[in-house]
């Protein structure tokens, strides 16, 4: 199967980060699965990392629109599943409406599994403003969040780590994990993909005695599982009522008139 993994970083800004993602997807892909990493257009932002943008809801909606459009492109190009590779799950809800392939979010997969297992969550973030949408998604999923830790100076720590100065980031995340453990957490989830890729690279699977869940690996495994269920005819998208899919020609015409021409005006 083929999976489209949509990130909101820009390829080429960090050779190390690009390498870590490429290695990680190979490590977690099941037999016969190919994962293609897609990033944002090069001129989306000028900084080394997207952190200056992701904390704004308006820009977050632009990301969500782009992500959802990428899910449509993935289906039309023959991909079997699509992943929104950010813990706030940009574009996920719209992608589910607009496609017939499995769509999976980093956060969604983690929150749902934590809810099903009855595990208390400790979330480790480093962008203050992202706590709002992520906590909202956790609550909507019905998971038990007992601690949301924001790593102070998180962006600087990531930048140092991408320059291969890893120790400050590991120490900060370990201290945050200890606070989450003291609050009663049982599972740890990083609320940002970039530092998590660094921790995976370093072989960190546990902090303060708690398991550190791998959202990328979990999302890939979930997408593979959902594709297999659909292939076997065990589940399917409903095709009745408001959820039924319109003819593609109608969708393409509406896209052209409502989106493309609206932008042109």
C-alpha cells in the first residue's frame, strides 16, 4: 500500500530533520507499505522551523485547508491512505469528508488509543498556543488528560538539537515527563513532531519511567489497519444520505468556482 504523509515543515531547511523523518517512516512501515513524505511549499515561511506560524489559529486554518487539499490529491493520485502529521491534526475532519481513503491524524490516533486503553495522558508540548487546539481534540476524543507540560524555550532547544546538541532537549523533556508522572500520567505523547523525531533518533522510548508513545508509528499502523479492513470489506465509507460522495465532475466544478476563482478575485 501507499501512504501520503503530509507534514507542515519545509523540505531542505534541516538536512538532519529530513534524514530523521525518512529513516523513521522506513522503520515503522509494514511489509509492502511505501510512505511518501510531502511538505509545505518552500516559500510558506522563511524561518528554519514552522513554530512562528503554528501558534496562530488563522494560519492554522490555512494549514488545515492545504492539508485537506493534499488528502484529495493523495486519493486522486492512487494513494491508499493519508496521514496528517501534526498533533493538532490540521485538515483531518475535512479530509475525512472529501476522500474515500482512510485518513489518520497523529493526535487522533494517540488520543483514541489512550481512551480505549483507559490510560491517563501526559502531553509534552513546546508551543504555548498549540495547547488550546490539542487539549480540545483530546477532550473531544474522550481521553483522560492529566498533565499538559509546555517546554520552556522549546524552539531554541530544538534548534540546538538539530545542530546535534541533544542533551539540553533531552534534559528538558525528562524534567517535563517527571512533572507529568507526578500528576498521575501513564502515557507520554509529544505534542510536536519535530522534537519527537529527535527523541526517536536518540532511542528514547521512555521518560521518567513512563512510555513515550510514537505518534508517527501509531498513525502509520492505524492507516495500514484501516486500509486492510476496507480491502477485506469489513468496513466501508457510507454512501447514503449527506455522507454519500458526489460525482467527481461536480466536485471539480465546485472546486474551480468556489476556491480557485475566489482566490483569483
